[in-house]
């Protein structure tokens, strides 16, 4: 072992054990060189290694100080089977790659970090986002792209800004994105629901609602719906778009799982929009991580000024560091490679989920799409809450669908199944246990 590695290991141990706490000053270079009987350059080599790991930092004419003595979290093995959590598997993300982008972003965009932001987002990120959107068959001008703090910010802004049709009521699928349902209920936004099932929407009912009520926009997830895991056909998307044109209703299309769709011909509604009635939203929360807080909104020309004005009153701009790091992640090709890898991983899980449902739950209506989440429809006599509580005692975790509905809207007996955080080998085991619980005569019927 080289001498500097021995010194590094000893200092690292002192930091990790708490002998050197966060903010503590390290012994001077002179003191360390005397203690270890070595040159100052050897000490500096050891200190640079600690500095590169962000464990210490140098203060000019003062010395070196400990940044943090906490160790990075390591993936833990849990015995539970978690079908409830919908966030990505955090330990699967290539942190080192993205860390390079963060460090480079701070170096490259130093001046931008001291500004309050930009009108629509970091211009260089918008250029890269435009290229990415084209891979989803979303073709637009740079002026129409906004960087937002996740899809949630876009939805909040769209819910309150005036629309060209001068209407106020929002129409949402039922069930739908639970955080948006929470927002609509919390702020008492005028809203109506339309039932969505395995068979899609009742288009006659949709036309009646468009024709009868002052519908401002229709919020929909055409691709890999949350929480159902279903997608509209090309004909259904065309019919919805044509009805929107006929009755002057706008469509807000949430394409949050675009990166995971295995059907390359499954284009968004936005792709065929010729009359500027579709607003397209894209999130990076599922393909990367929710803490990034970056989303994309693609708006027709008529919305640009109003959306920008309202956005500037909420947060001026999304995190500049996150934007700059994402721009470099996209431009370097890291995103494309990671996207391919994680998509393949989730597809394997989705296939296991579908096969397990077919094998152990064949009598229940279920989504057949290859998606990281699916569902089964339970008979009305099943006590869903008791079923979930019973399975939790066996360390199998499921969630209710209550938050995915508006208050007072008729709720299906739906059991959500998400494999984002379930190991491949545990998916079949979990589905088998659910099937056994449903076949039990105890308490569920």
C-alpha cells in the first residue's frame, strides 16, 4: 500500500467514526507530515482523494475541514414485497454519471447560478429537450417549450390561467393522478370526472360533457395511464382530438411514461394536433428521479405569454443546477444509454407481472399492457381495505385507490399493482400470495 493510501484510510476512518465531525478542522499539513514521517506532497495526495469524494474542503490560508461524516446510503435488502410504491428504484440510478454532470454544470454555468433564472428555462437545456421530444414524435419550436418544476407545476398553472375558450371547468379521467386530484380538491377548482376503465372512455359521454358543460380542458394520460396501466388506441386518440376541436375544448396530455412504451408506433395526441388544442407535458421523475424536479410543457402559441407570466410569479425558474446538469446528461449521451438500460429492466418486470396475473388471477379483469404498473378489478363484495391489511401482515404492501378519485365519484374496486420497487424474483411470489388471499373465505367477502 502506498503511503498516501495509508494516510487517506486513517483520516477516512476518523471521519466515518465521528472522531472528526462535520465542520471539524483537520490537522495541518505540517502536523500530518510529521505524524506520518512523509513529505507534504504525500499528505496533499491523500487530502485530494478525500476532497474528490466531497468528504473535506479546503479553506484558503486556513486548512482543511470536514464536509460531512455521514456515509452514502447503500441499497438494503428488504423481505417485504412492495406493490404500493410507484417511485423508481433509487439504487439503480447511475449516480456517478450524473454527479459528473452536476460538477461540470457548476463549473460551466457559474454566472447563471447567480441569476434569478430565465423566462422559459435554461436555453441550452431547451435545445436538448427539443431533440429528445422529437424521439417521442413531438415536433415543436423552441419558443413553445417551457422547463417546469415537474409536471405538477404545469398542472397547477394550467388550472388557474385563463384559456382562450373563456371556460372554467376541468374534466379529468377517473381514476387519475392522485396529486392532481389532491390539488383540485384543496383549491376547490371547478372539476368534473369521466369514468375510464379497461375499455377506455365512453366517447358518447365525453361528447355530451364537452357539449353541455363549460369544459376548459380535458386532462388525460393516453399512454400507460396511472394507475390503470392502460393506453388509448390510435382511433380513440383521434376521436378525442376531433371532439376537442368540435367543441373548442383543450386537451392537457400527460405523457409521464413515454420513455417506457415498447410500442414505437404509439404516438401522443399532440403529434397529430393541427389546431393548437393540445398541451403536452413530460416528466423526468420516473425515468430518472423525482428529486430532480424538472418537467417539460409544450404549449400552443396562444398560451406562451400567459403561462410565462404566471410561472414567473411562482418560482421565477426551476433549479438552475438541475437544469444545467440535465442538459449535460442529455447532450453527452448518458441519458440515452441509461434510458435504454432502465427501460429494458422495467420491461422484464412488467412481463413477469403480466404473466403472474394471467397465471394466478385469471378470473379477474386486468390490464394487459406491458407496463410497470397494472391493476385487477375486484368484485364489489371484496373488502379491499381488509384485504390490504391482511397482506401487509405478510409484508406484502398494497395501496388503496381512494386518492385517485374526486370526492363523491363512483369508485371501482381496483387493486393497484406496481413493480417499480419489486425485485424480479419476488413479483410472482407476491401475486401468488394475493391470489391465495382472494380465494380465502375469511373476512374479504
